[in-house]
């Protein structure tokens, strides 16, 4: 059994443009973000999707709409909400300046930036340090984050059959974390996906394989 998932990062948003954390909060697509979505639609226009999902945020709903409208086989397919794959929750730090937040999260651990935490610790610690720094304790811990993502993978296994192709419009850290977990050799640890980039997953009964990561150029495989 293998299900193919075309996982797309939503187009650029206002908060992306301003380098602010955007997890469970939302903001509209910019003009560039609309073009990001349309470009992803052109790249995936020849894929015949059996189902499509977004994470029930404005940015993923609109991105999925542009992608499906451009599709040559299923232009009338409607994407459904699937919140298992929403972005990491930043709690108290939602919409805050990203550079300042990661300084606060890492200061007691000898780091000053997000990349410092990755270099000296791991993806898990980026979440746990932020959870510890949140005065309300609402930022997702690594354990809570992965419980949610694993439940999402199981949902896809249980609700789709061998050979089906799915569109999943999701987020930067969600895509990056999945790829780093299942295919660390692809370098998601060091580089996040572009807005509108496509990542192809093959979900089997026992594993997740990454066929490619962060494709957004016209000449790349889709």
C-alpha cells in the first residue's frame, strides 16, 4: 500500500513578509503569495488528485483553491480541512518578531537564533525551549506536536487506498519537520521550503518516504 501526497507550503503571507511567527494564527496572502499559489498550481496541473486537504487556515484554503483551479483533471475538486497538519503552535509568541522570540527561547541555553538552536540542539529543542519560555505554556511541546502529526499520517492511511494521489496544503515547519524526520539526508534541517514549494511523500503502511523536497523551479520534477 502506498499513498502519494503532494505537500505544498502555502503562498507568502503578510506575517511571512514581516518575519513574524505564524503558527495557529493567520494572515492573508500577499500579492507574491497569490503568485506562489498559482505557480504551484501550474507545477501540479497534470496530477490527477483523488482528494485534497488544507489545514483550515485562510492561507492554506486560498492556496489550495488556486492550485485546484489550475488542475487539468480535477478543477472542480474541493479541498477539505485536515488540521492534523497545521503549523507548529507558538502560543504566547504568535505573530511576534521571529528573531526576538528565538533569542528569548534560546537565551538560557547559550543560543541567540533559531539556527543556533538547530545547530547546537535539534528540532525537538526548538519546540521544547519555546514551550518552556511561554508564560502561559501554550506553545506546543515536541511531544504534543508529533502526537498530532502521527495522528494525521494514520488518518491518511486509514482513509485512503493504494495508488491514490492527494494534495495537502500545509506549512513550513510542518513540512520541514516531516522531511527531517523521515529523510534527513535531504537537508530540511538546514533549509526550509519556499512558499509554494512542493514536497512529495509516499506513505506506506509502515513508513513515510520522501521522493523530493522543496521543488519550486519550472525544470524540477513534479
